[in-house]
């Protein structure tokens, strides 16, 4: 076989063994493979794979023999370390961010929802409770005055 390993390979959640050795696969190993928890045996040896081995979650259960014969692969569990160029290229790849493990996307969705609900809840309380609104604004005004006063002492205005 030739080409890249598809990013959607992690949809094969019931797969227990995968042997893609001795082919002409190129490109990186999809990080989404780390979510394939049923995968008990993996062999990607003797291909043209390159970049950082996704060594997280379930992928840490495989040793270096699963990747032999891919001279351009680096990172644990392989003895070859990645240089900074390979790491930067890996983390700047938008495709990896969109197709990363579902846990990462779920985490950021929950962070966004939590922030939105907390921030919106706080301001909706201030909108309905007029006394709280005035107290909060007075406190914020007091804090701003203190900050401005201290900044004026740190950075005095010079006469020209």
C-alpha cells in the first residue's frame, strides 16, 4: 500500500491488531491512533513514516519494534530524538489540531462552555441586582484609581 495513514483510522475502535508493515506509507503517524484502546498489537515497521511518534494514551503500550525501518521517525519509544524543527512542525500542523483525540476537543469545549456560563451568569446577576451592580462598579472604580495612582508614582510625567 502507498500513501498516508488516514486520520480517521481511530474510528476502528474494536480493532485488536494492526499490521501495516512492509508498505510504502509516508507522512506522520496520526495522533488519533492513541485513542484506539482495543489495539493490542501494532506493527508499522519498514515504511517511509516520518515525524514524531504520538507517544500518549494507548500508544505508550507499544515498544520501538513497532516502528523499526522508518528512519525519519523520532521520539519515544525510539532512541532517535526529535530536533526542534520536527517538534515545531508537528505542533503547528492545523490538521493535527482538528483531528486530535476526542478527549482534547471535549476538554476545550467544556472549558469554553464553563467560561461562557460563568461569565454570562456573573453579568446576568449584575444586570438584575441593581444594588450589587453599584457595589461591584464602586469596587472596580476604587481598584482602577489605586492602579492609576501607583502607575503614576512608578512612571512620573516629565516636563518637556
